[in-house]
C-alpha cells in the first residue's frame, strides 16, 4: 500500500508540475506498466514473469493528450507495442511501417467507445530470473518458458513438461476474466493458438547474469530465496 500511495503522490506531483509550467494542456501523458503482479492468484505469490495469467499480463493504459475527448475508451486487446506508433501519431509524425504495433490515435481522437480489430498476440514467460522452487516450471531454461497466445477474449497458455507434450489451458476471458475454468478439453479448434506458440524459438544460448547485475536484481527482489509461502504449494 505504501508503494501505491507513493506512486499516486508522484503522479499527482508530475501533473501539478506540468500545470504549473503551463504545458499540461499540450502534453501527452501516459500511465501504464510493463507487467502486473500476482498477489496469490493461481497460488503464485507476490511475483511476476514466470506465469502468464492476466494478473501479470493485464496492465493499465491511460492516455491523456490534446484532441482526445474525456471518457474515451478502447475495447479489445491493445498492446504495449502500440504505444510508440500511437505517441508518434498524436505528436504529428508518421510511424515507420516497420513498427510491430498499430496506432490507436484515430479511435482515441474519435471519442466514445471503440473496439479495435482482434489480433493474435503472443507472450512469453521469463527464462532467466526463475525461482528454482517453482513447481510448475518442469523444464529449465528457454525450453521451459510458458507461452500465451490470445485473440480477443480467447486465450491459450502452453506449459512445457518433461514428457515433451505441453499442458494446455484455454480460457474465455469474457466469461471467465480470472482464468479459473480451463476449457481446453471443450475446445477443438486450438491449432492457431498452439502453432503461434510453437513458432517461437526455444533454442539458443542461455542468458547469464553477471554478479553485479545479479546483486542489483536481488536488491529489487528479482533474485534470491523466496519466502516460504512462495515455494510450498503447487497449482492445481
């Protein structure tokens, strides 16, 4: 709670400073995050990066900029890689065609509620800063990374196993936003999602962390011995 309060205060100070300088009305202000944090959901305790449920993937994306009417909302799975082309467009520049993301400037300027076209997106779990005690990371290194493929409200998670046949979990995020009911056994057309994850390379040199970076990561809680509650209870 202290961290949330401190962040809230810092954002308030930033906006107040922009207003005092007289530039707030012309500024592009974005509030987002690179990841969420699991607070015990799916028995994943106070961590991120190893699992791919939405408590660690779904992050806020709040944009305030000239020409965007108050109350504007975009529905659909906007991606963080959309931010760069969006900011460039809002600032009056043409995004390079080589960018992976799409500009959200048009629906933002239109106002109201808009739904963007569904896209098949792929997310990978970390393969370096993984807790050795994690009961659901059977395969070490790159090959053990979880993969999530999502299109609209359909989401498939693939979990590598020692047997070589991955565990599949499929969720309808519209009806089940907390991902509590695996529907993979009831869905027969998962090929596109499975293929999207299978196309991601799992070979290559494993990344090593030099001692200095490991110490710095440890000071932030990324490396080191986890609390007992993080290591004793496997998921379903």
